[in-house]
């Protein structure tokens, strides 16, 4: 039993590793690829595509639990993997309509995939293995930022333009990786607990048709979703969620910046010359290293420690602000908005690849600081309502990421950085207040007892 559960977690992690090697690499380079297309009929924007994905993702999360309950986690993840593969395949022969259609579909698929992943991971864990299994899955997932970006560096290093042949080769390779990851989901095994539940259900409904069984599951799932939605509405009015919302919103802005905007800026910086396009891949790898180090250090070492939680968030703010200042000095302000493949303006300093890569590492490290501690404080405050609390977090984060992607193509780098500094400072301050109030409530509860 335990061996099959461990097998399932490893296969789940490997599947996500392959699928997100394709998707995160695609998101990192797609605006650069779109700008390089020699196709007068294609009018799409990589920023707008990513904005649609996160916008649809935020709304689809509301219906995802019902779909997973009816279809099952395994089937849902397989179908979602196919949607991810379809999005990657569009870049082989791009067309505007298919580009935006698959953006909508992958937004729906992402909500289903992550909901199913969470349910499947819980099904294959118990109180003694949940931390180990979550760590194994997270480590495999974060490695997805390394391999695809390494391939981009090897393929694009020394190129000033991206020929059609190179683009097709890259996205065919990413498509194969995504399909391999999707097929991994078919290798997942049912747990004994799940089989016992199915057997009990079958015994209780032996006289019902298959159609009636699925109808019963659907009605049950819908009722559960309604209950969860009511809980979310109640939590949205709570003091702690309102205080943590600015920090959640900031995590969405910086998510869009490091995952789609910063790599595009590096690739468009004329002063990097032939190294600019390859630098996108190296930047993604270094950013991934920052995420892995931060997630391991702050997610495991500082777990359930309220004092350290505020310290880690403060460290994340400082790390990000240092990165933003260095980016402001090192990267031309027209890098995110330039229509050609290279910038026209010069930054305050002579652009340095070392500084650019240092900023990539700091962006990843700071992101892990905020995300691990947001998960920690939500899990601590809302231990009995964690599903609804995490759903609110993902909703707020995704909405602000979507908004950021939509303005990124029309807003100079200076203003994007300034907006993140303002929201990051206020989000950190509100996090401190929420932590302090939670500590005060805990002390009051202990005193009354």
C-alpha cells in the first residue's frame, strides 16, 4: 500500500516536471518568440495570452472541484495535460485565433489540473507522509524551471534573431515533453482507500444505472462547491483575509513579472548583443535555483514559526526591492514595450549579464519568501477552512497576475517596478499587522482557557 502511494507521488511529480518544463519555458520565451515572427497575419501578444490564462484560471477555480469529483483526479489531469500540450503546439504554426483559443482552454485546464493534483496528493498521503510527499512533489516541480531553460540557452546562445526552423524545433521538443508528462498521468494507480470508497458506493447503489450514479456524484459535488463558495464569501469579509489581500495581490504582480516580463526584457536589451536571447534561458534557470533554495529553506526550516514568518517576508521584500533597483539601473525602460526585437534606449548603467542573473536569482528567492509564508499563515489561521482560504489566495493572485500581463506590453519598465515597490511595501506592512493580530488573538484565547 505504502509503496503504491509513494509510486503515485513520484509519478505525479515526474508528470508535472515534464508538463511544466514545457509550459514554464513557453511562458518565459513566448513574447520574445511572438515579436520575432515573420508573419504579417499574426497579431497576438504573449502578454495578453498569459493574461487570459491567469484570468480564466482564477474564474475556473470555482467550478474545478465539481469537475474533479465527477470525473476523478486521474482523468482530469490527463485531459488537462492534453490542453497544455495543445497550447505548446500552437507555436509550431502560430495563428491568432488558435493562440487565444488555447489560452482560454489552458486557463480552464490549469484550474482542473491543480485541483486534481491537490486531491490526488492527499489521497496518497497520511499524517506521517504528507510533508514528505509534498516536499518530493515540490522538488520535482521546481526542477521544471531548469531543463527547458537550459535547452533555450543552448539553442539561442549567439543568436540575434530567431529563425522559423529554430522556433519549430524548440516547440516540437517542448510538445514531446508535455505529451510525455501527460502520459505519466495514465500510469497513476488507484489507492486502496479510493477503491474501498468506490466499492461502498457501488454496493449502496447496485440497483442504479451508471447514468444515475454519475448524476448522484455530480449533485453531491455541486452541493459541496456551493458550501465552499459560501465559506469563501464569509472569509472574504474577515479581517485577516482583508489584511493579507495586498500581499496576495503583490504576489500576483511579481509572478507575472518574473515569469513573463523579465525574460522578455533581457532578450530585448540591445546592449547584450548576441548573448541576449540565450540569456533568457540562463535567467530562467537561475530564477529556478532561487525558488528551489528559498522554498527548501523557508518552507521546511521555518515551518510553523510565527516569529520567523515575519522575518522571512521582510527578507523577501528587501531582496525584491534590491532586485528592482538593480533592474532599473541595468535594463532599458523600453524593454517590455519595444515593438522590434531590441531596445532603443540605454539604461543608467552599462547592462551587465552578471547583474541581470543576480536579479533573476533574487526574484526567485523573494518569490519563495512570500509564497511559503502566505501558505503558512493561511494554514495556521484557517486550519479548519484551509481549502477556502487557499482558493481565495489563488484567486486574488491570479486576478492580479492577469491584470499585470495586460498592462505589461504598454507600460514602461520604470512604472512597472514602481507599482510593485508600492504594493510590495504595503503588502508586507499588512502581513505584519495580520501576524500581530493573530498572535494577540492566540494569547487572548490561551488566557480565557
